[in-house]
């Protein structure tokens, strides 16, 4: 199983290297379109950078993965909080059962109390 994992990782690495070599051309990435970059309030946010295309591609993939992970984490918040609440309730009920068992066997012989629990 471990070798299969290494084989898959090696295949992914080869594909990434091939894509990187095929997309080495430099592209211009800008934050705003040319028309908006001329506006007085938006000109502070306008900048442009020259990057190889494979960096833009891989950066987009990484950004998409991060956005997806955060989106799912936020979406599943209600499920995590409900599970936490149910765990607290189960713990409280378990403590109450143990307390009631102790009260029921109060004053009895220890051996008889153990047999009564079975």
C-alpha cells in the first residue's frame, strides 16, 4: 500500500513538472482592469506583476483549495457544535446514572451491590 502511495505521488510530481515546463511563458497579472486603475480612489489598489504562467495556474489551484476548505469548515460549524452539545449531555447523563447507582446501593453490602449491578 505504501508503494502505491509513492507511485501516485511520483505520477503527480511528473505531471506538475511537465505542466510547469510547458507553461514557462511570462504573463502579466494585474489587480484591476486598465480603466478602473485610472480612478482616483482605486489607483492605490492597482498594481501589475509579471509571473510565469505555471505559477499563476498553481496559485489559482491553491487559492481554490484554501477557499474550499474554509467554506466547508464554516458550513460544518453547526454539526460540530451539535456534536459537542450531545457529548456534554451524554457525559452529564452518565455522571447522573453513576450517582443514582451509588445512591441505590448505599447501605448494602459491597458484594451484593456488585451482583445487583450484573
